């Protein structure tokens, strides 16, 4: 069950949503606000996007614009389609056929729904970190160097510079600089997740997608993940799926709330949490369901 924001201490500067009164509208009318958001140019955009896994429709006419160099959080109950939407932006859903798309997915204005898209290049530009840390069974160095090697970097000194830079950006360098030759599987859970983030950053993505990256971590490790995301958002556009609404409130600039495969509401995070426009949003963030 989602934690109620009324019962948990909020982040500094965050206003408790005690006196919110949403105006309830039919779910079919909620797309109007999404259409307004999509009208603002974004690094990533979904336009009237629907998706089917076989006969099951997972997304229903979603329109959402992801702003450049900001952190966008996607929240909602389990099974609402938030992870599916996240995976659309680099076509990772294609790994679970049969898949059918309707609508558009734009990356820097180019529609990436189509057979002529170079998916390898797309997934370099739009990197992804999954819910469970998945370091490769190799050394820390080779984990981070894997992507650059794949894209043709062979010079040892250049690889060393790339690995150090990525580990610094992932706030790991000082912790493991003397253990680069050791297996990444020997690191703590939080360190393994940051290795995965460093591995994604090593190929200089323009966007980083994260699917509940801290759900299995303790509060200390979670705080480190959040700190590094705040540190890199000036360089990389970040989209994070999270069940933790306090996390969304702490780190995101904008938040999108999804329900039953539809985008219910999207907007600046503090506004959405304190003055939601939809009754469904109010009910979810105050813990009445989820």
C-alpha cells in the first residue's frame, strides 16, 4: 500500500497536502491536461500513445512531454502502466513480443516508432537502469567499460578516463578506486546499483530512465542514489518510475500520475502534490488507495 503523505515527514520545502480539494473529472477528460503538456517541446514526448502486449492493452492514448535537464517522476499503483511507458522511450518493450504501438514516441522531435530506427543507437542515447541491480559477472572496471568497448573504444588510457569519469558522476570513485579489478558482484546492493548507473553514464546518454532504482535499497543507499540523480540532472534528462511518493517529492521537478494505463495528471511536482486537479490524484497521494 502506498504511504500517505499526511503521515510521513516531507522533504524540506515541501508543503503537506492537508487542505487539497481536487475537482473530479471523468477519466476520459483527463487527457486535456496531458495534451497541454505535450504542446511544450520536450526531450522526450509521447503523443496519443497506446500499446498492446498481445491482446492486452497496457497504455491508452498517453500524451506526455519530458522536459530537458529535469527530473520527471512517474507514479501510480502497481500495474498502472508506468514502467511500460518508461520502456517506450527507448523501445525496451520490444523485448517482450508481441508488441503493437499506436501513436508516436518522439526523441528530440524524431518519431522512434518504426522499423528503420537504430535501436542500438537509441538505447545509447536513452539509457536505462532497472529495478534490481544487474552488474555483469566481471570486474568493476569491465562493467563500466563494457559500453564504450561495445561502441569501439579500445585505447586503454581512454577507457580508464571514461571509467573514472563515470564512477565519479555516480558518486562511487572514492569508495572503490582501489578495487577496480575486483568483481562487481562483491559490492553492496547500493553500490551495485550505482555501478549500473555508472555503466549507463559511460556512453554519455542524453536521457537516463530509471525503473524504481531504489526499491530494494536501505534509506542510506537510497539517499545516495537520489543525491547522484540531483547532481547529474544538469547534464542528463532523468525520468524515474517510483512507488515512493516521498522520493518523487524530494527529487523531481515534475510528476506524472498514471492509472489503468492512462495519464491522469502531470505537472510541477509541488503543485501536483498540494493542489491536484483530479480527485483520483488526491486519493492516491493521500493514501486512500494504491
